[in-house]
């Protein structure tokens, strides 16, 4: 592409200028090519960085989804435990109420038995109280009917389950439907 100086004898300085400009353009073209290669290398490095960040983000999102599902399971389990705890407290209150009623009925029974044993001995006839047959003691059967138990204090009894007149499921303590 170079033109020899012999073809343009009239302007030898034009060929030198043209050669200098061509050399400068080629130098600029080489530098631009090197700069483009450097930018391409940096871009590929940035693409690799971007791909790495994208993978990390996708992994973080997958981990977040897994954690959210685990949290849902834990919440359901926590609610189940809370419901069980509430049932346990309600059942404990129900047991206390039944035990209180049982103790009350046992005291009443003891009182009635004591009255029966006191009434079974013939009371002396007084003008205000005539002598009468002990019809109450005969009509009411004694829990301690054996002779060895008469006159003794009542022994503690074991808990006897009473018929349940609540919902079908005794563990169902839901209040209001």
C-alpha cells in the first residue's frame, strides 16, 4: 500500500506525510484493538462475577423458600403444642372440679353415715322427742356395712371415674363453636 517516492516526484514531502499518518493510524488501530481486547477481558470477568452473584442470589432465594416452609411447619407445631397445653390446663381444672365435688359428696356421705350410726342407737324418750323406730337407718344402706367398719372413720377412697356429660371427646375443650 505504500507508494514509492518515485511515482510522485513533484511532492516528495506528501508521501512522507502520508506514511507518517498511515503509521499513526495503524498504531491507533493496534492500541484500539488492544484496548477492546482488555475491555472484552474485563467484561468477561464482570460476566463471571455477575454469574457468580446470580448463582448466589438464586441459592439465597432457594434457602429463603426452604426456611419459610420450615417456619410454617414450626408455627403449626407451636400451635399444636399451645392447643395441647390449653387442653391440659382445662382438663386439670375439670379434674380439680370433679375432685372437689367428690370430696363434698364424701363429706355428705360421712355426715349421713354418722347421723345413721347415731340414730341407730335408741335415743332416750324425752317429752320433746318421743321414741321412734329408726326408719332412716333401715332405708339407707350403709357403705360400710361390715361390722368391723362400724364406728371407724372413713378411709380415703380411690378415684372412681364419673360419667362424663360434656362433649363426646373429653380432650375437646374448645370454647364456643
